[in-house]
C-alpha cells in the first residue's frame, strides 16, 4: 500500500506496523529477540507491529535494531541554506582588486552649481 495524505492515522500506523513485521520476519528474528536487541519489551514490539501507538524512542530503538534507522534521513531531510541567506551573512564579496587612488575625492554636489 502506498502511504499518502488521504489515509487516516490508524491506517498509516497499521501499514507501518506490517512493514516492520515483514522486515523482522525477512531477517528471521522473533519478536522477543527483536525486543531484547532493541532494549524494549516484547509487548512494545507487538503493539508496534499491530499499528498501535508507541513512544518515539521505542520506535527509534526498534528501527536501529532492524537496521532501518538511517532511512529516517529521507523522512525529514536537514534544512538547506538559501543562496540569499548566504549572501546576507557574508556581505558583499570583492570581485576584483583595485589600485589605490592618489586624487582627492570630488566635492559633494550642492544646489546652485
């Protein structure tokens, strides 16, 4: 099933639970062994796979134990810096060198000249 915004939270949690269960079974790991490896209780793994709500920390430990933690990088990518923000932070940068001027600066313009 494709996860999209039209699905309810319950449906998404159920789908995620099924995917985690499939990953666990593909790795030939029992719920008890996964719970021990992740440092959570077996009922926590059962609730997670059933699509029930669990603490975020427990989910992270289970994902780490299944070797899936690095995939969270794609879920919430780090913020990027906009080019305009870089320019504002650095200020105007020189594009070329200039030679020193020997002549005095011109007088400022005034009315009536």
